[in-house]
């Protein structure tokens, strides 16, 4: 099934300053769309608007041609959002964090799946260590394990390469490309220069 997220004439104001105005964009199946711009240009605000977390904006959003307020349930069922912060609970282990994520998503899952997801991101052996004792890069990997564990068609990722080493960067790049090649959509902000790919499209703010 071909998927499409569209925005028409988006505008967002913060502290009496327009971050962006009149912004049109779309993200389709098979694409990696990178949002670019200097700090303060509104990249994170844009991702939060597009993922349904911010309602203070002007313009319209559409999912597969339907107005977002009509298609919201289907949209959310296809969305996986990873924010700039890892968003994990420091008192829980990686395994417990993933179980918590699944419960929030209404999924039961099982421990074998969670173990496989952690192994894929290089956290084998750290499954039961409290997340607060992990390095920043390892905490980021716990969050990134959700990309494997929770299948969603649309990935909205805010600076997902932060704090991970070059091997992790290469693995994540391959994962983004594979997801798009399989018909998924990726919307990403990053200071990392993504490898050139025919699937990659850039949208600049500011």
C-alpha cells in the first residue's frame, strides 16, 4: 500500500517569531526526507506538528489524501516517532524499557523479540543493566531498538544519530534505506551528512 503524509501552507510561530510560513511538503512510500536548517529554524517543531504532538500551527495536514482529523487513527497506527532525547526511563533496564514502549503502543510483544531487537543494536549483554548506568550512545541504541521491535510504515526521527559511534551510524543508515526500499517512509532531521541515495530528498527551513 502506498502511503503519503502531506502538509499544505504550514506556519508556526514561537515567541513572536515565525519559524516557517507557507510550507508545503509530502513524504511518500520509498522516500527518506531530510529536514535541514540552522538551529532555531523550527526543525523539531515541524516534526512534532507532523507527528501530531503540536496543535499550535496554521495550515493543513493530510494522510493518504484524507484530512488528518479524519485519518488520525490510521495515521497513528502507522507512525513511529523518536525524539531528540532518547526518551527512556533510567530506572528501567533496556528490556523493561522496550516492554514499556510496547505496552504504550498497545502491543504485548514477548521477551524473545525484545532480546533480538537489543542484539541488533549492539546491546547484547546489557539487557538487564539499569538504563541510567548506560552511556549516552547505549541509551540512544535502546530507543533505536524500537525501529526493529515496533513495525511502523512512517518513521519520524529527530536527530537519531546523536551519540552513536561510526559503526552505529553506518548500521542506522542502512536501516533507513532498507525501510524506504521496503515501501516505508522516513522523515528525519540530523546534523550527520547522510550518504547520497536516490531515495533521499531534502527540504530546507530558514
